[in-house]
């Protein structure tokens, strides 16, 4: 559900609302942030809403808030860009989170792909057959 549009030259505050619409009345844990602000982790009961407000900059579409979502029946977190200024032209953006993705104004979006580790990140694994530890690095092109 998207209420209102940006009016005038300078946009007013934007409100993002996230509603837990998961089946079986599961709790939804949400953790949102942008480049400069970590909004913390919030757990919503079925039907509850979490919201945050901010003022996007005028004239340039650079604001991005992204969230991780987790609930008991999944084995890994889901991710979604909950507010993209270039996409979301609303003053109150109300998202309903369901299993297959968040829905805004009757349109449901797929989850973002899971984040991939940086190719130069070192990972350590234990080789149980030889009891040796190996350093694994990203491929070098």
C-alpha cells in the first residue's frame, strides 16, 4: 500500500512500514539499515507493524534502506531493499511481508539473492581426512 506522492521541490519525511503477514502466525525478525544508520533488530508478531521515518534528499534518488528477514520455518535469512528512492515514490510505503517476498501496493517482489562473500575473503576449513587446515581464497582471473 502506497499513500501519497512526493509533493513540491523538497520531499517531506518518508515512512516505511513493515507488516508481518507470514502464515501460521510466525514471528518475523526484521533488521534494517542504510549506509549510515543501523535501525536494530525488531521482532514482530503476526499482524504487527514496525515503521521508521527519514527525509530523503531532494532531486537525487540515492536513498536506500535494506533489511534482513528471518522467521522460524526458514533455514537462512532473506534480504530485500525495503526502500529504493528511485523505485518507491510514496510518502508512506507499507510493505506486507509474506513467505515469497515483500508486497507493496498489491505488487509482490522476490527476495534479493543471498549476499555472496567477497572474492578475496579468506575462509578456513578443516580437512577431516588428513586433519589439515586449508586456506581457501577467491579465484584469481
